[in-house]
């Protein structure tokens, strides 16, 4: 299918098909170039475009604008398209869009990275503050524990000292009771000897009764001495 180029608004446009040229509403004086043409022609002069202008009235005659023909490469089977504008607006627009997109993506990436770094720094700061608070709390707890341990140790020391003093007092009391019991036992034995030796003013039965009573007293004090001796040995 034949393709056509047009010159419109000081710019080269195309290629277009016949139907596309019809939709563009070209005029009879629109300059046209196509493969095989040696120069630009008015649209009305191109046989393939005659169908477009059958229902369009002709324009007023004016002096035609002479446009130099496009450069044509003489290599076989290659068509050189005329180039009036080396950098079409469409390419410029695409390039601008790409540059803007790259800048936006780069700026967004920089913002996200900076924001993440700030968040990580804030989290690290909070962790460090929490660590310091925990260390201070642990130090206070350890200090309280040391104070409590010292207090308990002092209480235990005082208790041991009090217990030792109490035991010593108890021991001294037992020793005193023991000495008293021994003295009383000795006195009881002496009294027994006296009862057994003297016969004055008593019958034999009375003497026997006194002896038995004194023996009971002696046995009682002997038991007391043994008990006190065992208590003292516990200390």
C-alpha cells in the first residue's frame, strides 16, 4: 500500500495511508511526497488521492510555495525519507518525559533511603535510651540487694551474738545449779552418816526411818546432779 508524507505547519509528518490522509482533512494544496516522486507535489496532483477531493470545492488560486524536494538515496530498494526537522517534537517530548521520570524515581529513591536512615537512627537512639534506663534500674536493684544482704548479715550476727550470750548465761546457770546440787548431795551424805552413827533419844525403827528418808533424799540429789551434768555436756 502506498505511503505518503505531508508538509504541514512547517513540519514533515508521515507516513500516512490514503484513509489516514482523508481523516487528516488535507486540502488540495497540501504538499505531498511519496516513494517514486522526484519532488513535493500538491495533493490534487497525486492520482491516488483524487478520490479524497471529489466532494471538496477547489480553493482560490494562489502562488504555490516552492519547497525543495527531499533528499533521495540512490541505493536500490532503499527509500530516503525527507527530513525537514532532524529532531521531531515527538522524540523531544519522549526524551523530556524519560528525563523527568528518571529524576522523579531518583528523587523518590533518595527520599525513601533518607527516611529509612532517619527511622533506623531514631530506633537505635530509643534502644540506647532503653538500655541505659535498664542499666540504671539494675544498678539500683543491685544496690538495694546489697543493702538488704548487709542488713540481714548484721541481723544474723546480732542474733548469733545474742544466742551465744544466752547460751553462756544458761550454761552459767546450769553450772551454778550443778554446784548447788553437788553441795547439797554431799551434805545429804554427811547427814546420812550422822543419822547412822547417833543412837540418842530414838528407837531402832525411828533410826531406820530416818536412814531411809535420807537415802531417798540422796538418790533424789544424785539424779539431779546427773541431769544437770548431762545438760552442761550439751553445751
